[in-house]
C-alpha cells in the first residue's frame, strides 16, 4: 500500500467487533463455576471461626495472667506482646519467652493454648487442603481458567468438539496454518494429550461433555471471534447435539459434523446447513473416483492431505471385473452401492444372516479360508476387507493375497494402533475413517476456495488432473506447496485498481517476476472465482477484473513477489506493461511525463483525496 | 426458628455493640476507651465476616462488604494503639487516642449499616 493512510485504514477497519451481548446461558455457565467456589468458602466458615476464637481466647488469657517484669515488680504483658507471642507460638515458629521470662502461671496458660492453637491450625489447614483436592472444586477452577482463556481470545478460532484421532490430525493441520482452536472433549486423558501436544499456539482445552450447551458456551460458541464449529466426537448423538446447539444459538456459523449414520445425517441437516462428513460415504466416493480417474483421485488426496504432504502414488485399480466385499455393515453398504453405481459386479460375504437373501451374498465368516474360497477369489479383481475388526480384516487380506496375488486390496482400519500392520501389508487403498474426516474438514475449512476446487475437479476428467499434477510438480516440487488466495480488491491489490477496471490485466502477465519480467513466477493458479462463477486452472490469457478471487499454489517466496506486484504501483507497471515509472511522488511530478498506464496519475489523485 | 440466623444475628449485633461500647466517651481521653473492648470488637467482627462468606445473594454481598470495612477500620485502630503504646515515645497521648477512637467510629458506622441490613432483611422476609 503506497499511501500510509490506507494502511491505517486497512488495519483499523478490520476491527469491527460485532456487538453481540452475551446470552443468559453464558452468564449461567460462569455462575455454575463460581457457585462451587462459594461452596468452598462456606465450608471454610467453621475452621476459620474456630481459629479466630482460639486465638482471641489465648491472646486475652495471656495478658490477664500476672507476670514478673525485669525489675522484679509484677507486670502484665500487653495485648500486642501477647498477640505477637501467640502468633509465633501457634504457627510453631517459637522464638522463646518474650519480652521477659514467664512465671509458672503464665507457662501453664501457654501450655494450654499451644495445644489448643495447634489443633486449630491443623483443622483449618487440613480443611483447606481437603477442599483444594476436592474434585468438584478442581473442575470448577479448570472451568474458570478455560472460560477466561477463551474470553480473552481476539483472533478468529474454531470450536472443536471431540479431540480424538481426527481432532488431533486436524489440530496439527490448523496449527500449521496459524489458525486458533478451542477444544472440548469428555475424556480428561484426551485433554491431557492436547496439553502435551507440541502446538505453536496455546489451545485451550476443557474436559466436559460437549452435548451440554453450557459447556459449548464456555468454549466460546457465543464469542464474537468464533469462526466455526467442528463436531468430531465418536458419538453420533453428541455430534447431533453440538450441531443442533450451534445452529440454534449461532445460526451464522459454519458447522462441520461427523457421522457414520445416514439417519443422523438427515437429522443434522434439519438444523440449518451443516456440512456433514460421513467417512464411509466419502471413502466410497473416493474409491469410485480412484477406479474411474486415478489421476483425479491422486490430485484430490494430495490437496486434501494438507501443506507439506508428499505426492501420493497413483494407483492402477482394475476398471472391470468382479469385486468381493467382506462385511456388509454401514461401510460395506456404501462401498457396494458405489461399486454397483460404477457398473461393477459385486460378491458380498457377511457373517450374519441378512433379512432377504440377495443375489451374490455368501453367508459366513470371511476370515475362514473355506468361506473365502467360496467367493472364488482367483477370478475376482478386487477385495474390500470392511469389517469393524482389524484382526479379521488383516487375516482376510493375507488369505486373499495368497489365493490371488493380483487382487486389488482395499481395507478399513479401525484402531489407530493397527496402523503399522496395515502399512506393512502394502495395500492398494486403505480407509482410516478418522483421517478421511480430518482431510475432509481441513479441505472445507482451511480455504473455502479449496473446497470449491475439490468439488468441481472430478468433472474435468483424468487427463486434465494428470496435467495439473505435472504442472504442480514442475513448479513446486514433490511436496504439496502452501495454498493461498488473493482477492483483487482495494485492500489486497491497491496498485491494480484502474488497470483492472480497464480490462488490461491478464493472468499471464500478472504472474511474472518483479525482478525480471521475462521469468514466470513458479506458482500455479488453481481457481478463479468471479461473482460465484468458478474457473478451474485459468490460463494466461484470462483477463482479470476487480474483486476477482484467485487460489494459487506456490512457495512463500513466490507469493511475496506476487504481492509486491499487487501493492507497489511502479512494480505493477513494470511487471504488467514493461513500463518504468518513478516510484516517488517528487520524481513523478518532475518527470512530467504522462505515463503510459494512463490512469495511474488520476487514480493517485483520487485515493489521496479520499484518504 | 433457624439456628444459623440466630448465630448470624448474634454476631452482627455483638460486633456493633462492642464497637459502640469502645467508641462511646470523650474522644481524646484514653481512660474511657478500654483496649480489651477494641480487641473483642475486632475478634467478633472477624467472626461475623467469616459467617458472611459464601452467601450468593445481593444483600449477602453488601453484608460481606460492610464487615470487611469494619475489620479494616478496627485493625487500623489496633495498629494505632500498638504504635502509640509500644513504639512512640510519648505513649497514649490525646492525639493518638483521638485517631484510634475515630477509626473505630468509622467501623461503628459500617457495623450500623450491617445491623440495618439485618433488620431490613428480617422485615422484608414474611412468614419467617
């Protein structure tokens, strides 16, 4: 931004706190926590009063008992001396007999009060320590700390309910992007794991039931900076409750919810428009995409895997032939439907008797070799091991591979601990439900443009995807580069304003190096969004207009070069039109040369007048 | 009859009466202000404060505040007495006595507010 006033304007105009008064529910949730503290204070009444009484009696008693002064005359010690003596005696510090040696009568009283006060102190301190160890009290303190931490957040954050395997993967991805999270999980072990996790930002975590709206409020559902809600617990009911609460209390927030059940998904959609992620459903779609368009599938998994991911290998799945599916649960059904939709023949092995006998269904335990043999594996092309038991799946895969080494093997991994075993099997496709959820949510929330891209991508065909992968590898290397977007508006591209309006900016000219415009920047434009219309991989001839949004893939250094073109007038003129114009105002006035990018001077005048 | 209310009322009133007993008399005459009475007023006031812990109502909060004020004033009066009788060379002069007693007078005001609150609470509470 060439005009410093514009910088200030941009900085301060972004701070628009949405004046949302805290709801009653929010106040109640904090009250709940403070009531426990009131209870603790109430329980401390008896020990404290005991202590005060014991102290007063001992102090007054000691002053009333006659003693003998240093001059041998009878003298009583004063209230202050007595208070001093009792203070150090009762707290077991014991400096001795001050201010002068006591008489036997005084010693008798002191002996009595020592026992009394030690008991009083022990009672008071003991009660206090017991209360501090109290579970309810500790929870109340944790809740207070968490609520305060969340209330102090000033940057946008995502509220994540459920910190399981998927939550952990997502937290890592979002943390790498610099996004703030707030986590709520009903298991305190998982919250401990969150605190032990090495994240850049401090992620507040609360061990509480996410289905309770009070807890969600404490986690910042009503917070003006809350940018979205992720319901990722293992429990569908809880996810439904979170979706419902978010939709009713904050209808403006995007909600992403995980479920493996279609009826629950329907119920979730009854509340607003949550993005429901069903890992089985998505995996079936992915598998179908992998069968039809291996390169599209490769690109999809690469983009969804997050920044820094290695390019996955391109599988070569069989395009026709018979598939064997073991386990006809929710996962098996989704896969079967997807495979049948792709016109593939399917044989199902299911241990339990299904209601009506369907064609191609073999009843029996698929882990038994005799049952597998009935499925005639040598003539099949693929096998899906989709039961909810990892041991069964692994033994099935091993048997199947022995019977037909050419089989395309697909498996479902249920436990994170089995990851090493499944990896050692070198399978062709592996479903890890938690990872599917994490990648899906990442794609939806990290940049909305990436999600748009992923949705429109399969329609472009396999060859297009293969070409794009080639371009990405050529420009950015084997690891997935950062994806970033720019918007060609006054804030992000102040240097281009007039030229954009005249239609003189083409994408090909824009992505040239500011140091040498003959060199093309090593970035790949993935998506151009103009007024809701999306253009995938726009080419160099595309004429850009104001308020266009672009999604790029490229390294950070290239991004900074592009940004300097967008922000600095003289750089923009050079990069776009090969024009050299003086960068300072004085030289511009002195040179008096009407610069070829004619609108430059006029635009400068208007902005300075407005600024 | 609620035993808790009896104890509470007893201590609040006792704190006020002891405080009044200490405060009454010529402000600068040490002979009229017994230090033991101040000590008793302070001890009872502390007990009354602890009794007010953990009350979540609005009136409970004001009760606690007045008690804390009384404690603070009485402790200040006690410190003045210690200073005058043990540390300063002149002993209990009229000035020292006056400042000690006036501090306890402030505490008396707070204690009176406490008593007024107690009475108001009782009057507004029907069918007690």
